[in-house]
């Protein structure tokens, strides 16, 4: 018996059939090919979280807010920008958050949401700022390999190197690296030129360390008002296209087209506005900006390798999102239900976003394919000896390390006071010693088990002059 359908029903039938066929083929490919995984990436301006004196309130309360947000969003990579700068030692008088605050964030916020999941990368404050960016990651999926670039300006713009803990690593002996750059540029409509200079400086340093962009995420709070700002153009439209980043809602999902000016006309971009979660200048406190959602400062940019799935990591289409923004927040608080009830997240999450910061968190998802062949494109990172000399002020650490650590200081540091800090790859401090930099290659005591570690050296002013990983035999 023939099946007769009107034209519109035929179209629906064919669409449904094609969809089911696509799902079947995707699942079949997944079973036939390599194993896949998802990395959920979050960037979040947390408005001086941990700083002292606190503008907002008791730190323990904000741990609870962040726990609520993380429990809901379930991220694997978390870039917290504009945290209170964490004191790096007893002689660091620039920090506004206590020594070990990163461990408090782990214990009372992130790992409180998902027990024993998260670790953090080594954080720095070479710029001696009152706020900093800290990168947290799911230690079951990712490992921390070190800081590739440290560009110090109003804050430290660090490029972190992570590696994927591939299930095939033990047999294929090849892993996939992922680099994450965290940013917090100068705010204010009058500081457009300064923002441009900051991102230009960051990218100049990245170009000294790479011949092209690898798997790299560039994310944070850029404070940009429109896409033609030089800050934004340096990332999205550089002269050298091998260093171009993609802003997913524009160049990957094609939700919007260039040019865009969300400060002048925010209406087309309501679902992605990140500033502010608060309409009032006095509720819940007088910190940060007010006016409700009115501009789009926070972004997650992706390198060509990720955009085009060149090396086992790719962007999942249409996964970029602004958490808690239902598209009806223009000029209104995230928890204002007077006109439209915000059902984009549970009520406790919406309230936590309102309380935690004046900025919305933004997220994007990446698909990771297991390296089942043991081969991959060579990362375009320049040789280590070149980057070490540029990054570490001529200081040379003998590597691998045996029973003592041997360090050669250039003449500029000889006979001056130094601090040597040794951390494990989660960023936890294992030892810290005050020493005098001696001429020649001098040895200093260190007790380590075999493995990979981070060594940081500070000068007498508390500034980092060396930051690199070592191997203990």
C-alpha cells in the first residue's frame, strides 16, 4: 500500500529520516574509530574573589556560590580572572589574597562540587598587581606541563601548557597538548588604546614561542566595546593568519556577522552579553559595574587547529554559551523575574551568578579524539632552549636534577638574595628556601622523589625571574 503525504509532511518525514541517519552514522563512526571525550571550557571574571579587604563579602560565602555554579556547569577547564592576587610567599606584599588561597578554592568550591577532580596551574604575579588569573583543570583528564609565556602588564597574561591524558598514552606514547591563555585587559571606554597594546604585547610574545598557533584557547575579560577595537582585531584579524583566533559565535557558528558594536547597539547580542549581572549599583553590593546586561566583554577565542580539527581537538558547533543569560536580560539583573522568569539555569545557580560577580561566565565545549595511531602533527612550539633564555633572564638550571639542584646565575644576580620554590605539577608547594645567588654554577639542597616538578626563583623584590619545569631522576 502506498503512503501518501502532503508536501509539508513529506519534508518533515525526510528531515527526520536524515537526522536519524546522521545520528546512526556518527555513532557507528565512534564505535569504529578512536575513542572521544569532551572538554568543557569556562572563562569567568570573579570580581576580586579572595581579595582582602573584600569588596563583596566573606570569602566562605563566595566559595559556596562558586561551588553551586561549578556543580551545575561541570567544566573541565576553568579560567578565573580578576581573582584577588594570591600572595606567593611571606615576603610577597603585593598579594591581596592569602598564601594558599588556590588550595582553598579547590577545597571549598571546586572539589566541593566534584570531589578530588580539580587542580590548578602555577600562578604568577610578575606584574605585582592586586588581581590575577588562575587556571584550574580536571586532573583526571588533563595534566599541567608548565607556563610557556609570561607577559606581565597590568596583570600577568600567562600561556599555560596542558596535556590530555589520552587513554592510549601508555601504548602509543603520544599525547595532545592544549595551550590556554588567560587575559584581563584594562577596563574603561577611554582605555581602548591601552587594551590594544596589552593584547599586541601578549601576541608578540606568543609569536616568539611558536611558529604558528597550536591547539590554543585565548580567553578572559577583554573589556572590548566593539569588534573593530585593535584589541579584538589583533586576535581575530591579524596580518599573519597563522596567528588568527576564531570567536565561535561569529566565525564558526555564524550566529553573528562582522562588524559588531554591542556597546552602541546591544539588542542583537542579548543572549551573549556578559556585563553586568546586576542592574543596581548598590545590590547586592557596590562592587563592579551595574546597568544589567549591556555589553559583551568576555570571550573564548579558538586557534585554527581547534577550529579546523587539525590535531585531535575540535570545537563542538554551537556549544558557545553565556551561563545564566536567557537572552532577556538587557538592562536587567540575571535574577530579575518581574517581566520574564529566567529559566536558563536552576534558581539557585541564577542567584549564585548574581551574588558571585557582576560578570556572567562563558563556556564552550571541545571534542577530543584519542590518538589511536601514535602520530600527530608536530606542535609549532619553538625549541625549549630558545624560549628558556628569553623567559628566564639568562638563569640556567641543570636538568635533570640529581641530589641537589645546580643553578647558574648571570652577574646581575650574583650575591643578591633569592627565593627558590619547588612545586609539584598540581602547583602545590613542596619546598621554599631563601638563598644567596652565588657566582658560577652553585648547588642548593632539594629533596625530591623521581618525577616532574616546577622550579620558580624570585629576586629580593619578590619578582619571578625564573619559572620552568625540571626532571628529578
